[in-house]
C-alpha cells in the first residue's frame, strides 16, 4: 500500500508503531474519535507518532512530536455505544513529517514515506543475528520469570520489529529503534539494547544476593 501525501497522525507519549506489527488502541478523545470515523470512511490509514518531552503543557493543542513515525492501517474496529472505539492497527511503513495541515480538529500531517527494503545480504545477516536475539530474549525472560513466545514461523524482519515494539524499552529507546536507517541497523541496535538490559538484570540480581 502506497502512503498518501497527507495522513492523520495520532500522537501518544508512550507508543511507537513498527512496520508489520499489530497495535490495539482504545480511542476516547473527541477529536480522535472523529479521526477514526474519517479514516474508516476513506483509506483506514493513521500515522502513529511519539510526543516529545514537555507535551503536557499543550496536550489539548499541537505539542511537538518526533518527526519520524509509522503509518498503520485499521484492520479491526469496534465502535462502542458512547462513541469510543477499540481499533487494531497493522504497521505499514515509516514516514517523516514535513509539515502539518490544521484544517481538521485532529492532527493531519504532510509526510514523506521512508521505505525499508533489505537487500539479500542484509536479510542473511539478520537471519544469523536471530539466534542471538532469541538467546537474549530468553535470558531477560528468565530473569523476570516470564515466558518467551517466539514462533519460528515469524519472519526475521517481523521478529525484529515486534521485539522493538513490545520489549521492555523506554519510549525514547523505541523511537531510536524506529529511526534506525533500515532493518539491519535496527536489528543490531536491538541486540545492543537487549544486551544492556541483560547486564542490568544480572547486576541487580547479584546486588540483591547474599554471600555465604
């Protein structure tokens, strides 16, 4: 799907969407209810962007957002009796905001698409790094006593993006992963972040232990 030059954007303080990853959302603000209605009546595309720090003072207006976001298509929508919506977005493609159009109550952005196409050599490198990713995820899950669910059927690139979106990172860390120049650099940055998280977890466990 080719992104149109102008799309509605939905800024949030803690959510970053990645290509080909699903994101459930609950829509309750009046302006964003209107946004969803308009999207459902047209191409069903909404762009997710992360709010920059300090947004609280102007949240009802147009606070600053990071210029790189990810567009998603509404794959499921559930209108609720009071006008709210539950929706599910599937990430489509990165974009860069070039300017905003203030003609609607919600935010509209003029954008440039930022495609991510991996070469054969990059795909091969990501495939090799998948083993390291799975090991790191298993290590962090073990420390948190959580289960890891990594179906082997998930394509390598989708796995990288899913981990970037759903692993226990700060929003700004996810934003940095989104802004990586391609899927292989994102994979490498993801490994570095997971390695740091694993070292931190090991350190906290060691600090909390006792000497016999």
